[in-house]
C-alpha cells in the first residue's frame, strides 16, 4: 500500500484556523481532539493527525478502488510514539511513519513491502527514476480511471502517491 501527505507549516499557518470554533470537531474524534489539546505542540499534533488520515485515505482508495470521497471520521489515528502510529479504517489497520521538521509535517503508509520516497520537484523525481531504472526516456505521469497518479514506464506502469503543499512536494512509490 502506498499513501503519503505533506503540510507546509508556514502555508498552513496563513491559511487555516484549526482552533476556530468547531473546526476540530469537523475533522477529529474526541480522542484525537484530546491528543491535540494535551500535546506539547498542538498545531504539529493536529497536522500529524491530518497527514496520517490523508495518507491512509490515499492508500485505501487505491487498494479498495474507492470513489474519491474523504471522510475524516472514517479514519481513527493512534500514536505509538513520536514517529510511528496507526490509522484504523473499517476493519483495517494501517501503519504510518511521520517526519516532523520546523518546516513541514509528512506522513506515509508503511507496511512489509519496501517503499521509497523522494522529496523534490517532479522533474527531478522523473530524472532520478529514469537513471535508477536505466530507462531510455523519462517516465510520464498519468492517472487511473479513479484519478490516482501512476507513472508510465517503457513497458509497465508504476503506482505512485504524490503530495504537495506550499513549498514542499513528496512522492512515495
């Protein structure tokens, strides 16, 4: 499974008011709200929960061929520690890893399959893949019928999860 999400903290600070009345109640469960309000860094805690939910949504949408309709209450987040956590969706539990810096919060789905990540511009990502996979030409982005990103390689397609917000962009493949 692949799924990732990133939040540029500077852009999020300008554009969202996560502590305005009833905002948290529209996105988070009571347990998640309690985690946020009791956290040493409530804003980063909120964005961790948000990116975990978004990552899980992208993964289950691809895995189960779901229509694009994000319902944050369908995803329940639990923290194992400052980096790892889980997201429950129906009867499924997805493991996540979160990277928090001064500039962004990034979460991705992790499982037993080896996944790779790349932070940077699309053109740099495509060039890196071309070189890494020894391709004759650059891979090209396209989308599935469900609107999910894939890469067209010379003789096959590669599923990719792409996220961008503000100054940051990341890929999981």
